[in-house]
């Protein structure tokens, strides 16, 4: 039973990683709301608003604990109630991002644009 739980969790995490990558190339129309991206390696990924779109990624309530988000672009992204504990946000662009209720304890925000 424990093996099945672990396997299902890994499959779900792979699906969420894939969704994040696909979102950036799909015109940014999908929602990543409630994505489980714990320890995601999204360094430099552009999850901000597209050129012709004023919406950023919807990562409300996403689990980004200890994720490497250095230099990521979260312009106008919704990070409401996201778990960013210990996340690396070095030089990330969070311009106009919604951070209400986001947990940034122990997050490294050195050089981040807030």
C-alpha cells in the first residue's frame, strides 16, 4: 500500500512539472492553481504574464517548498497562500505578483524584484 501511495505521488508530481513547462509554451491559458511542485527545479522558468496577456501563472496554494526559482519570472502571477518555505527566489521577478498569505519563511529573496 505504501508503495502505491509513493508511486501515485511521484506520478502526480511529474504531471505537475509537465503542466508548468507546458503552460509556458501554451499561451499561458491553463491554470496551475493548487499545483504540487514541492522541490521543483524551475530555475529561470518564465511563469509571468505573456506578451499579449496580463495574467501570470495561477499558483495559488501551490507547494513550492525548497523550490529553486532563481531568476524565474512571476510577473502578475498568483502566489496567494503558496508554500514558498525555503524557496530560492534569488533575482526572481515578482512584479505585481499576488503574495497574500504566501509563506516565505527561510526563502532566499536576495536581489528579487518585489
